[in-house]
C-alpha cells in the first residue's frame, strides 16, 4: 500500500478543505516556521488512531479542531482522510479486494469521534488491525519525528523489542495471539461461571422439585375444591328451587283457604245481618206489646179505683 493523497478539513490550521497529493516515494513539505508543516504529520497520526492529545501538541483532543482566528469563526468538526493505493491487494482482511482504500476520522466539537474505511463506519480497532505489521500507525516506527532516533537508541529493551517486532511483521501475530489468549481466558472465566451457575442451579433443583410437587398438589386440591364448590352451589340451587316451589304451592293453598274462609265469613255476616233485622223487628213488637200492657194495666188500675170508690160509697 502507498499513500497517494491526504485530505484535511478543519484540522488545526487547515480551516478550509485542503488536499495534499503524494505523487511519488519521496515527497517533501517546505515552508517557514508556523506554516503548519508539523500539522500534516499530526493529521496522519490522528487519523490512524492517536488518542494522546500531548503527542498532537494539545491539551485536549478538541484542540485539533480549528478554534477560530481574527477573521475566521471556530469550526464544529475536524476531518482527515488518507487515501492509499492498494492495486497490489496487500491490505489485510476484507479490504484487500479494493484497489483504493480511504481511511477517515471525524471529530465533533462535543467529543464524538468516528472512523470510516471506504465510507463504512468502523471501530478504531479495525483501523489499527489493518495496519498491524506494516510499520504504519500512531506510535509505529514508520513515522520518524524529531528526537525519535535518539529515543529509539536510548529505549529500554522491551520498548526496542516493540519496534523490532513491528519491523519484522511479528506484531500482528502477537496481537492475534494476545487476543486469542484473552478470548481463551474469557472463555475459561465463562466456563467457571457456568460451572458455578450449574452447581448453584443443581443445588436448587431438589428444592424446586419439592416446590413443584407442592404446587401440583395445591393445583389438584384447588381443582377439587372448585368442583366441590360447584356441586355444593348446584345442590343449594336445586334445594332452593324445591323450597321455592313448595312455598309457592303453600301460598296457593293458603290463598284458597283464605278465599274459602272469606266466603264463610261473608255467609256468617249475612246470617248475622238477618238475625239483627229479626231482633230489631222483635224489639219493635215487644215495645208495642209493652205499650199495650201498660195501657191495660192503667185501665185495670182505673177500674179498680172506681170499684174501690163505689164500694166505699155504698158502705157509707
């Protein structure tokens, strides 16, 4: 793979969209101090996944976004894109089939960072994996800056070993080995966790089975209780219907008896009324007879008085 073009927009001093062509193996950027030469290599480091703001000569990652000037307002995003020629198909992984590969990083002012390969949203890890073993990366030996040679010479053996492994193309295999070992470790931990869970569940099986038996018996008793309640309700309903029928018959019989007694009462009342009329008539007759008796007694008394006077007169 060979770098053919660098596109910058809103990155540090590159406020306007800028395209830098890389036409050959040897390309130089010259200019006075402060013109932004170092910003180009910072952009390459940044798009390859650099996350240390100090390496990019800033206090925070948002410092790579153009922060404004006297005549220009600040921008809301920074974007850098590297275009590689992959006509020989040396790219790793699924990207080997593309003749041209575009690697782009976009950073928003709110801190959201996005990576793209051929306009496909990817992870930072995907970009790092694609360049493993090539010497190109945010901290690899392919980017030589000021003071780096002395740092390599004075580096500790373990740090120097990293550069040598990267140059020999061993780093990607070690990375894969590390990933595999990490996955194996995670798998072992998962197996241990599964074993613990299985033992815990096994200890709970007996308890759950006992609870299931109790629940089964409860369901049986509940079903039997419902059946007996339904039977009891049916019997009570049948008895209530029989009582209602019996009471209805008693009401009818009592009504008939009441009607018969009412008829007899009316008959007695009629006889009583007739007797009362006869009594009144007899009373009237008796009153007439008493009046005649009183008149006869008065007549008798008068005659007796006359006889008594006549007898006294005769005697004299």
